C-alpha cells in the first residue's frame, strides 16, 4: 500500500520526503520493523519511541511517523503528527482495510468483570449461530483458534491485525475487553464500536490514572466513540 493512501486517514503537521513509497507493514516496536515498514515512534512513560527510530530504519523502515524530532535522511520519509498514538490506530485501520467497519464490535470496559462478561457475550452470539471472535485478558480467539493474550488491550497494530484475521475467518462479531490503560493510550483509535458495556468502576487502577476524574475520563472514551445507532449497557 502506498504511504500517501495511508496518510489520508490522519492529521499531518508536515511530510519530509516521498509520500509515494510502498509500505509493507506498520510497527511501533523497532524490533518488529521489516523492509518496507512504516515505523511509528510512540512517546511512552518510560521510553520515547524516537530513541528507536534508527534501529527501525536499520531493519528496513522506509518511513517514520513521530510527534517531533528531525530526521536528516533522504532515503526515509518523515511524517510529523500531533498525536502519534491516535495516528497509529488510524494508520493500522487503513492498512488492514478497516476491519472493524466490516463486523459488529462489542467493547466491554470496567474495573472488574470484563473477562467473564466477554466470554458470556461471545457465547450468546455463538449460540445464535454467529461466528464471533474474542480479544481479552486470557486469550484472543479467531473462530476456534486460540492465541495466548499478551495484554488485555494490545497495541493498535496487533488489534487491527487481529480484527482483519477475524474478518478473513468469517467472523461477523468481535467481543473485546477494553482496559482503561488501552483507552487512555489511544490503543483503540480507528475502531468503530457498535456496542459498549461498562461493568463497574472501583479504585483498582487509581495508581495509574491518579484521580477518579482521570479514571472516569478514560472509561468514557469508549462511549464517546460509539456511532449513531450504537448500543450502550451499564451494569448496576
């Protein structure tokens, strides 16, 4: 896919270099970069992705997306954006053919009960004859294939890749656990949710969010991204 086609999905501050290069994959971890890759440098709480740009290029990246920095190379395109995390999700969505728009997506958030609720909801869909995928704390399921989960809500590239594989496997629905960390870090950017469920909110993750207000704000992101006609459910 051409870089210029992917860039139509995101808000760009500047582009230095060619935009007609072919992109073979997207990575936010330089260790996963391959020839033809688009590397997105994500600012983190411990490490800044910009520190790994040269490693990504050495492994074959042909373009870099970042929030800052200067790339003094003519052979690699540099795209600057305001929000690299959001850009990553939108780029991954475009690269994998907008899989969330081709199936029903049910997002489940809450401090406790996400996993149990996700399995129950998936079972309900399966009982009606629908083939449903699962993304959760324990495992990711693509039809009958189970993959051990690396985290509740994986990075945006993995997330959109999983959804694309579900579509290819004939799944019409995906049930997804959505953590507050994943919401706050924009890992679900680019996903079109059709159903949102909130199980509960307790104090468990205040160490990360700092305040109740920040915690509620993170959880509310899921509901603000719902489209017209989408369903909401809150467990009381």
